[in-house]
C-alpha cells in the first residue's frame, strides 16, 4: 500500500516525458547507435517500445510510410494501441503485415465498400469495416492470434465511457473504434454500442503506456482536425464539430508520449482519397527526419518511471472481453 503522500505526489506530477527523457539521456546512459552487422538498430534490452496510432480517416494511409521507415530501421514495437483508423493499421502491424503487403491490400480496396451512404440521416453500416478486415486477414482473427499485443480504443455510446478492447474479434473491435457518429452506425458489441474512440482518446499514448511500454512513440496523421470548416453543408459542419471536440482531448493524452510524430498530410482530405504515394512519403519522411531522436530513445536505458506508481490511481478504464463484459465477467452497463 502507498501512503497518502505518495498518492498525492503521483497525482500532481506533470507527466511530460519529453522533459523526463531529456534528463535521462547522458553520457552514462547512452548506448549510442548500436547496430547489427546489417546496419539495423539494436534496441536496449530494457526498452519496451509502444506505438500509439491515432485517428484521421483516409489520412491514415500515411501509416504505410511509417511502417516502411521502421522496417528499414529494423525497429518493431513491443506494444500497440490504436484509435479509429489507427486501430486498423495497428491491427495490420500487430498481425505481421509489411508495408508492401498493406499497400497491396489498400490498392484492391474500394472505398464505397466501406462508406456506401452519402446521407447523414442514413449512415453507412460500420459492419462494412469489419467485413473488409476479415477479408484482409482472410479470417476473423482474434487478438490472441496477433504477433504483437494490441489494444483498440472505442467509446460505449450507451454511457459515454472509453473502453479498451484487448480480446475477441479484432475486426469487430476495430469497426467499433472507427464508427464516427453521423458517418457510421454504432457497432453492437455484447452489451455495448461502440462508436469512434476518438470521441474520448484520439491518440492513445496513455493506453500503450499502461500496456507496459516504457518508451512511447505516438503518431497523429490529422494535424488539422480542430480548425473547423468554412462550409455550411450539414455533413461538413458535423465533421468540423467532431474534429473540434476530438482535438480537445489530444494534448492531455499525448503527455504520455516520449515522441510525437505528425506527418504533413494537411493538403489531403480525411474523407476523400488523395495521392496515396504522396501520403506514404509523408509518413516515411516524418520517421526518417526524426531518426536520430528515435535511435536515442530506444538505445538509452529507461529509468524507473513515476508512471508505474501513478497508474494505480488513474481512473480505471474498462477492459472488455469477447462477450462485451469486463474482465471480472460483470456486464458493462
């Protein structure tokens, strides 16, 4: 048990990992640029690397470039968390897909197979996303079958609470995480009605930290989500309003990240398919432009984080099993 002083101290700490890591990096801690004979980076044995993939709809195609860059560096995460489109690409990475394989799958994908309605009063069925993912994986893959531990973030619209899904069907969980209000229907998952996780946690750096990562790299492919819209069309107004709401929770969640990578995808629409090659290049470039910092983070021996103590006093989230119940088998209301 911890004393009241320890509890108070942990809750008041400003979890700014950039500052914390900067203080940790010194001549005594640095294992500078350890490389294998093939030139790829050797991660410090103490490092547990977590990737947090944020939402951004079609701008998520930039994640293919992110995958490619990390493949070239020879770096793989130990944990992955994803929200909305980030849950799709997180699932693909956790399932062992390479950047080339993901690109091939995306080229065969028809956007109308996912979003087949243009009317706000008749949203597209989010189960379309589920079926596409089943087709990509060639089965209804379970979390337990993935190569890397994965957490998918969604919101239960019945009570407004954030939920973290770590077991059951990956495709169904991801479809719930992508179900943007007004665009897709809610996904029935046990007793819950799941909708886009971005309503509560757009870039789930805190989630992957809680999974066990002691070095967290967060990816945000939608830098312009909070700027609103000049359009008076109802669908554009809805999207702009949701973006403003989502942006409000981003900064607090990103305090758990050691490094935040934001590909320059501003010129691409989140709802209309753009130049895929250019989007991939943007994702690739943001990693390579920050290569030295990435190497420094994963080559350094991480110090004991105050997170380990403070996590015990955070607001508990609901970890959901395949039946839509909490881990202690109590139904989620």
